[in-house]
C-alpha cells in the first residue's frame, strides 16, 4: 500500500541518509521501491541495487524509461556532495533564502537529462537492460514510460515490446507515469497499460472523478500530500494518505520518506 519514492537518492539526498531511510522502510514492511533511469542523475538505481542485493524476494522494483542522464550528469558526481553541504550550512545559518519554484528546480535538473522522443521498442529494451544490470536483478515488477510530454507516437510498437518482455520474464507488468495535467495526451491508449502511475488531482472535483474512474483499478499515486482529498483541504498529511488508501484499495501510495519522523508516521497509516 505504501511505496518509497527513490527520485532524490544521490541527488538532493546523500548516500548515508538514503541508506538509513531505505533500511528502516524495508525492515518495517515498505516493499515497493519506485525508480527511474534518470533518478539521482543516473546513480539511484545502482545505489538501490547494492542495498537490495540478496533481498530481491522481499521487494517490488519499479523503474521507468524515456528520460536518461546525459554526459553532463557524469560531471555532477563529484560536485553533488559539495552542493549538499553548502545547502545545509545555509539552512543552519538561518539566513532567508529565496525558494525556487518547482518548475525552476525541474528546469535546472533537466539540463543534465535527455528525453528520448520518439520512444521506440529498442529504447524500451535497452533502458530495461541497463536498469536490470544496475539493480542486480533479472526482472522488474513494473516498467513505466516516464512522464512523456507529448502523445506517444509508437504505442503499438511499445506494447508489442512490453508483451515480449513479459513473455521473457524480464518485466511483470508495464504502465505509464504521467502528470494529471498531461493525461489528455494519452487518452487514446490509456487502457493499453497494465497499471497507471499519476499524481493526486489538485481539485476536489477532479479527485472525486478519479475515484469513480480508477478507484478499483491498479494505480501508483504520487504526490499524495499535495492537492485535495476533501473539499476543505484541511486534512493532515496522515489523514490524506489514509483516505487515498481507502479510496484506492488496489493501489500504491508513493511517498519520498527520507525524514525519519515522516517515514514512521506514514508507516503507521498502513499498519
């Protein structure tokens, strides 16, 4: 029911913090780990693979294809620890700092990532092989198209490749991860997937409609704290997670949980 979002690993979150949080999560029954080739600017999968080696039968591994680190990302490896230390020092100093918008932060990250467009079956297979190698496994449980910004042109080819990969035992299921604001791009083929991954809607009306459409289906829901679950939007984070679990009983609620207190509170929601 509760998934662990690994996107910040070896990006905003250092190795020590990530290991402690992941170990705690796994030891307390959080088994769904959400990854992508681009996470940690290409380093997150390898990190999680080392951590879960020997525990493969205990975890559900999901990854994504369609966004990959470019040559600039390799230059970040030695710089990222310095940036993290600088941020901590600024935070401890108490100086007021301008908070970058979500779009600004994404634009900065995107300089180190490339989108594959159009996506072809060979791209899907090549990305999967890299993910399997990094994660020290012979199969993924879920494999998602990673938030495409346009309609997927070769959807039939990708679906054919997905079926071959399932037959080969390399993936159990495939899906698409997208933002609610871009769902309209994928309406023509949205039913082609085994499951969907999306963020929680931003309005109560859209949320109610989603419950009607997808409440009993297989989903992975990210950004569970943002947006509406009730019309007053006065729910506490734990209440929102509990409501999502109740409204989507066959789904995984995905959180990034590197703050130990938040992690404990979220685990209590599903205990």
